[in-house]
C-alpha cells in the first residue's frame, strides 16, 4: 500500500465540501500576504481594532516557497504582533507532496485543490494532526500583492483603511 492509501478504512462516500468545515457566522477577513512585512502590517491593523483575520498565502506558495518558509513567516509575524488574533493558511495548489509537507511542518490550515481521492486521504492525515484542509481558496478581503514594494507604514495604513471600511455586523 502507498503512503496515502486508506489502510483498510471504510470506503464511505466522500464529500469535498466536508473538508472545508462548517461556516459558523461571518468569516474573518482574509489578507493575502507575500512577505513578512505585509503579514506584520495586516496583523498590526487587525490588532489595533481587535479583529480576527486570516493570513493566506498567494496561490501555489506551498509549491514554490515551501511550508517551512511560510511557517517561519507566520511564526515571525506572531512574535512581532503578539496581541493579534489570526489563523494562517498555506495554498499548495494541486500538489499533494507540497500539501503533505505542509502537514508535516504543522501549518495551521492547508489548501489542496487536487483530486478528490487524494484530498480525502490528506484530510484524514490533517484531521489526525488537528490541521484544517480546505479544497477551495476562501474569498479574499485584501491582496497585499498590489503594494509589494510599499513600506511597512503604508501597508499598515492600507490594511487599517480596509478593515475600517468593512465593519463586522453581528
């Protein structure tokens, strides 16, 4: 048996949307980050208004930059802005190896858009480790790639403006 084989588990029906988890209330805003400076700016803006956010990698980042890079970015951002409440998601595209590497690295949440049978096996591995596996990218609130070369203060101000203009209504 291969390393992603079910090892005798039941062959129950598989629903891709079950991997994405339940939708409990409004989702936190999703910020696509491409660098540590962008991640820190988004967290500083969110911490200032006491909002939870999600840091999301660019598409396929798990393939070309790797899980270790993303994990280091998230850890450094968390250490810099200790008051921020956030989660982080690494996009591994359709590369099962990159997704497996992200699970091994302990990334909080992983996006895998590949085959459903592989997604099911990855979901079992992720679930055993307390990691969330998504099969679609969430809706993006703000992609900071537009301001890739901006300084930290400009990025923080831009994130704060977006958060202020999109208030949470409960």
